[in-house]
C-alpha cells in the first residue's frame, strides 16, 4: 500500500467503512500553508499516550469504532455497542440483573477482557467520567449522538492514566466541530412486542474563526421486559423444568405446629432424635383438610407445587429506563497560541425493577426487634391454634417489591491548551479542572413494616361486632387484624397500605480532578530517524462519597435487607513522564524502529505510594509490516465502597458441597471427610426454606441473610500486562489489513467479594482454611426457617485481597475494502478474540481454576472464541450490512447428575478439582445474525431499518448463571433473547 503510514490507511478506512476500524488513531496531517501553526493545531493525543504528534504510530493494540460503525449496530446505548466487541466480557451488572440491589442497578457498564467493570477505565475526551461509590462508570449517561468515535485500548495504561486501567481503557471522543443541526429519531421493539426503545436526539453546532460550540440533547425510553412473557424466563430453571425451582413460601399461608415436642399427631422425631413439628398449609382450590390438621388446613407437601410458588413470574426480566441527557461543548481561540475549552454534561436516569412479593416468615425476621421472630399471636382471632403463638410462612404476592432509581450525573471540564517553541521544537500544553458528581435516590415499596405486621398479627378484640386490633394506639395508627394465612383476596388494600413501608435511600459520590500536561520535541535523532518527544504532567484527584440508607430499614424494622451507612474520602497526588524515542527510519530491515517509556508515581492518602512503568516498541522491518509490543505494570486502588462501605445483607442461592446427592461430597471422599470433621451429619442433604431436600444441582436460596461488607485495610490490586502484535498491510492488495495481537495479563491481590458457593467450595473442595472461618452451621433444626442440622446459617462475604487472575489470548482482525465496482463498494471486516487462559487462584496453595470455556462456579461465561464478521455494501444512495456474532460453546454444570438420571448431562463422570460437583453438560456454540438497510434521501435524510438476531436464534440454558450480579438464570445475559426490529431517521440541516 503506497501510503505514508498504516495510520493513514486506517483513517481512510474508518471514514469509508460502516464497519469496525482497527488498530489506529485518527490523526490529520498538517496543512502546508502556515505549517508551524497548523501542525500545532492538528496534533492529537493518542489514547494510551500523552505525547501529541501529527504522525504517531501506536505501539499498543487500539481498536477504534467510528460513527458509521456505531450506527451500523442499530443500538442506542454505549454499553450495548461495546458489548458487541469480541474482547468484551459480561459487565458486573446487566440490565436483566433483577435480584441485585443497590444504587448501581439500572446503570450500564463495560468490561474489557473479562477482568471486571471496575478494572476498565472510562474516559471522555481523555478525562475520567463520573463513577459511583463502587467504582462503576455508567456509560449510558454519555449521549451517543455526541460521539465521534470510540477508542478501546486493550492493555494496561496505569503509567499514563493511573488507577483502574488494568483491563483496558475506553476513551469516548465527542464531536469537535459541528456546523448546522442534526436530528435523529429511533424506535425498536423485541419480537414478543415488549422492550420497546425510543430515542430522540438533537445536535446543533456553530463554528467561527475563533469559536466552536456544540449543544446536544437526547431523550431515551426503554420499556421493561417481564419474565412471564417468555418460556425462557418464566420459570426459575427454564422451560425444560417448569416444575422445579419454585419457592417454598406461597401466597397461601403455612404454619408450624406449636405443640410441645412429643405431642401425638403434631410431628415426629427424625433419625437424629430431633423433634420435627408438622407444617400445615391453608386449603385453596380443590385441596381438603388433612386428618389431624386444623380445620381448613392440610399437611404441607414441599414436593407439590400446589403448596409452592413460581415467584419468577412476578419479576422484571430487564428493567425499564428513561434517560435524559444534555451536553454542551465550547472552544474559544483566545490568541493564536491559546485556546480555552469547556464541557458540561448532565443526565437524569430513571429505572424501575420489580421482585415478587416478600417471602415473609417468622424465621427471617429474627433480630433485636423481635428476638423470636414475628409470630401470629395466640390471642389473634385468625390463629388456628388459639392461645399459642404460631410461626408462619406467607409470600405477599399481592404487593410486589418495586425499586425506583433516580440517578443524576454531572460532568464539568474547564481548561486551556496551547503551544510554544522550545529547544527549536513545537511544544503543547494543557491545564484542566474536572468535576463530576453522581447522585442516586432509591425509593422502594413492597417491603413490610415489621412493627405494623406484628401489630396486625397481634392480639385482637371485638368492637361493634368486628374483629379489631386489641391495642388502642395501634388502632389509631391504622392497624387492622391481618388474616395472613387466608391468601390472596383476604387482605384489604387499606391493610396493605398499613403494612407497606415506603423506604428512601441516597448515595452521592464526587471527584475533583486537576491536571496539567506538557509535551514536545527534545532533539532530532541521527539519520533522519525522527524527533525524541517528551511528555510530563501532574494530577491531583480527590474522591469522596456517602451512602445513606433508610434509617428505619438500617435498624432492622422492615423486611428489606439491612445495610449500614457508607462515608469516606481519599485524595491522590500523581506525576508522570513519557519518553518516545525513534531510533531508526528508512533503513533495510528497519523502515521504522522506536521505543516508548512511561512512568507514573501515585501517592494515595489511604494506602501510600505506588510507581508503575510501561515499556513499548514499534518496528517496521518493511513498509507493509508493523511489529509492536508492550510491557506494563498497573494497579487498581480500592474504591470508597471497598474501604468504607457499611455491612449489608443478601439472600444467596448456592449449592452446598456437603450435600451427599448433588454436592461434591457425593463423589469426593475427601470432601465427605472434611464435612464430617466440621460436624455435618452423615447423609446430609441441603434443604430449602420448607425443609425439603434440593432436587438438582442448582442449589437453593438461603432462608437467612448472609453478610457482605468492606475492609478499610485493603491494598491496591497490581497487574503486569504483556502484549505483542503484528499488523500486515500488503501493498499488492489495496485496502487489505491483517492484525494479530497476543496479550497476557496477570493481576495480584484481587479485591474480592467471594460468594457463598465459592467460599464453601474453597473450604471443602480446595482445602483452603482461610475460607472455613467465614461461615457457621446450625447445630439444631429450626422449623421457622427450614434450616436443618448442618445447614449453613451464617456466612460472611466481606472483601479481602485474595488470590490472582491470569488471562491470555489473541486478537485477530482481517479488514478488506474491495475495489469499487459498477454495482457498488463492498467491505469485509472480521474481528475475533481467542482465549487460551483465564486462570484464577483463590489464595496461597489453592488449586488454579482455568475457566476458559466454562460457565460455572459463580463465574460469568468465559468463551474460548468470540468473533464478529461483517459485510457492508454501498451503492449511490443505498447501503446495507450483514453481521454475524459468534460465541463458542461452554461447559455447564449438569442439571441433575444423579446416577440413572443424568438430566442435561453429556459427561456424567466428568470431574475437576475445583468445580465442586461431578458431571458436566457441554452446551453448543451460538451465532446471531443482524441485517441493516439504509437509504439516503435527496433532502439529507437517512432512513434505516434493521433486524438484530434476524433468525430469532435462542441460546442454550445455563444453570450456572449467577443469580445476583449479571443475570437471571437460566438465560445467558450476553445473548439476544429475541428477534429485535428497529427503524431510524436522521436529518441534517
């Protein structure tokens, strides 16, 4: 290819292709007239480097999407657009993460290299964007209409940007100059007629010789999708097992016989000699009273779904959102050498999620307020055992739990930039102040006020022939007797209003950031090799934040998960230097050879200092080939939430490895011995909230809350990144580019919140004693919760610097712009990521877990291969594209590995040292096809219609999808759930 640099080639392709562009930065050549001034104005700062230059070839693997490529996806959220990239993993929180709670739910996040959203740094025009207390950046607050391109640096960049850039950097570049106006209208809908998305945006800009201003506004609404709409989501364990996974707590009440142990007909003694009282459920439908049960009740059957409840049918699958954004950007040329600039962005996001009504019971209200739990008083008129307090179970299905999140995000940046002559070379400088704030208000309804519930279940009296609460003060407060056991229809709306607690919680985080940078040439290298360039800079950043939970909830007075307040702050002072040295140019075997060295010193007020270096090279042995490589150290500082977050509660779903039918103890004698040594009974079975043994490998939800929390003594994570790449652009074939990049990333001192399944497996399966002290087991049965002897009754998931993570693989890109023909222009683009290792080690001496090709053990899907292939065509005013998105197959835990059953279990004898169960089910690969058609009208209007997942492909069910964090089992959150149709119209003025 007879062009000056590969960089220029990539720029040309980006301007023409409505597809992925690759491995280059957008850098315009200097104008010939008034070359000195023009050169200063046209230089850019490449993502991953602070050195400004007109002609900088990057030594790092950078992937660029231009505006045409963004529009070709047919998507309107930055996170959805980025999720299409093969190198992206599942974000820490996804839109269908129904069971997660907290201020971050409802936001949209990105995850480079499967290393986690907190290890991906998000920039806008090279500046940090607003983050939450937990270090997550909601990229939905960045309006797509203002984006010119997106650069993704896929290696470590702590030497340039500081903390968080372990997995990579997403740098969103907004439009710089814009004259005129542009309006966009977009409407999309899923094939099932839900999840409608509407997007309207308007951009106006005006440029003069001295000033350039751009104003943009956008409004977007995405309607919710409901679990009960589709077979894939209607049931907890999917359409293949519609009768499994139902909750043991149903809308028709259940009670525990309060008779004394040994009372004839009231229960029985188990094999361990422990008294197990009978449980009775309220008759409904065709059910009849069981002999010995109270009138109107029957003996509860934990295996019969008539006495259970499919709570999934009441939940949102994907939350609905409304998003409003306003963006203003201005540049003013103060002098020939100095330009002032400013940016202000504000967004307001409203989202809503719904959970099924609360599974209310005596056992899960134990605390200081009610030491024995909320019970039905023996003096309550609706108590089937008059004179005796009774423990109960009742799902309040009539009053679902709804959380409305109102988020406001503000970002401001003001500064100046310019250039000057020094050492006979051009130097540029910039100084900026940035401020960001993230304010979130959570409003939740559907949880019960325990004081009001106990009053409504307390003693009653007769007043004017009507049953009434006995306590006059309670009556004055609105109390009405609650016939809690009678089921739907027996509770008035007035009583629901009395029982419901309207809670309110608030979170705020903010960052003040001061930066100053200067870069330029030092001297010329011999042999016309080029200019040695230097960049230096300083930064002061202050971060603070607080979370204020509802005080009533924090005291344990409601059925919501209690959480304590969070408050904290830290600051950091940093300085960096970057040196770029061109060594050879235009020589045989060295058309170009250069090196880049960068180092950053960071001092944090909370943990001390760290220095991180980066070394990279670029070598062009011939004009067609570029070889590049990097070696970089990086780090991620603990967030405010990591350090100062108040402890909170959660109800986890987990599989106990000590279960002798489905757990690791079923096949591993060492695990059985470890469980026995811990006091777990022989032939132990994990049970659900009704005391019924689990039926498959999916485990069950704990009936008592587990604890998670922060750690003020956390140290930063550290990383080492190595990359080696090859770019080949054969001059014999105009428009053809090949790229191959190898990466190896090693992260130590992981800041980890290990979930229940992992903690138990690490203790019993991997024999890591550091985890065995994080939980306790019940020494006696508790009928009010369903806990059996040996059941886990307390577990701590608090953060710690534990373990390591190593990932390595290859990125491969092939891009070809075919010669123009009489029937149009064709472009082909293929981008793939092939993963060779994703290995985690929980702690010293623990067994390494290579998760490549697995969807198990509490992890998200780690694909061996992800690939995109796009063919694009343009002819006069018409255009079209076809895209194929490929995901390789995954190993999943068997649904049922019981000998003789082997349900969805392709390899029943499969085992490894860390899985925790035996058996494996290999799920196949999936490919989704997208199509788009475009027409440009004579009046500068562009009509676009498209279909994503045009063949309505459904992915396999995965029974290892984490229930809290990324999705709703059993459907993979990375997959399309439906065929999706969209239309859009763009009008330029």
